């Protein structure tokens, strides 16, 4: 990969939502509460991608991870852009593996104050899972985390056991065998993330997020997706009980 500094061009501006050009009708308070301008330049174009903001270099501005497919050869990319202020973003040359249709999430898994990067999803015809420790400059070092390689994955960082470090919620299709896969991967503090065997329903083509829905101080797990290759849908909330996770069912 190459580095490239790209300066954005302002290519357009927007009218307040719902107001036709030339209309004499004043916009409502709701319509004028916000406006957004489209900038066409800062980033390369991809499909089947994902992205996440994070100030990985700790200089106070948000940087970006962008993954997906580019050009007619369907090449896979995973690009880290450093925010250089204004609309200038520098695409870095890093060791982050090219990948399409993954999820990419910033998180300080080792608690050293900088953001590291987790990517999971589908690569060159196979599932992948990659954890990169940020080591300064443009250096991202791959860590063998033991997190399962999953197709069409969804991932979220969260400290599910309240021990001060970030754990991982992962869903997707496993590299082999039918059905989906869902796991809570505990951060052991040494770079490994073993599956705690929480008994979650496996889901692929999925979404997975942490959230303390019952406000008891611990993170609960919410999953949605297809439970197997016959495409049976499921959306399930698992309450964190401190010593395990319980599926909370809606009463009839
Ligand atoms: Ca930054
Ligand atoms: Ca870190
Ligand atoms: Ca933890
Ligand atoms: Ca909770």
C-alpha cells in the first residue's frame, strides 16, 4: 500500500431539508436545526466496507479505519487515515491486513492509553480476525489474540467483567460448519481473548452490541442475525449476571 495525502474539495452545499430551491416558504425550526455539507475528497472509494473513528495517535482529532473492496479487480483494502487537521487525511502504510466486509473497531485493549484496532469479517474467501496493537507512528503490530475468524462478523468492545480491560463481543459465521457463532471473548491481560462459553445463540449476518440495559453497572449483550444457514432470524438480549449471561425473554 502507499501513503497519500489527500486534501478535500468542497463540491457542494445543501439546502435545508424539505425546502425546495426558490421556495418563499420559511423553513421550520426543525428543518433549520442542522445542516450538512458534502465533501467529496478526503477518502478513497470502497464498497462492501466498514469504518470507525478513533484518535489512535492521541493528538486530539479523530482518525479513521476504512475497509472494503476497490477497483475492478475486487482488491481488498484496510486503510488507516491519520487526521492532519482541516480536511487533510493521510492514508498510512501499515501492517493492517486488507479485508472486505469486516467490522473494524478501535479500542485500547492493553490499557496503555492509545487505541488499538480489531478487525473481524470476511477476507479473501475466508473469515478473519485480527487484533493490532498500536505502537506509535504508523506501526500496528498484530497480536495473536485467539479470537475466532468469522465471516460477516460483528464486533464490539466492552468491559463485561468490570476488571478494567476491554473484552470482545463477536458474532458471525465460523470458518467451517453450519450455523452462526457468538462469543464473549475475555481479555486475559496478556493479549489472549478466550471464549468464556457464555451460551449465546450463534448468529451470522449479524449485529452485536454491549449496553447496560438494566442499569445495574455491568454490560449486557444484544445480538441479532440469522441463527443458521436456513436463515432463521433471532434477536436476543442476554443479561449479565456476574457469573454468566441469561437470555431475557419477553413474557407472553
Ligand atoms: Ca488523531
Ligand atoms: Ca493501546
Ligand atoms: Ca474486562
Ligand atoms: Ca447490566
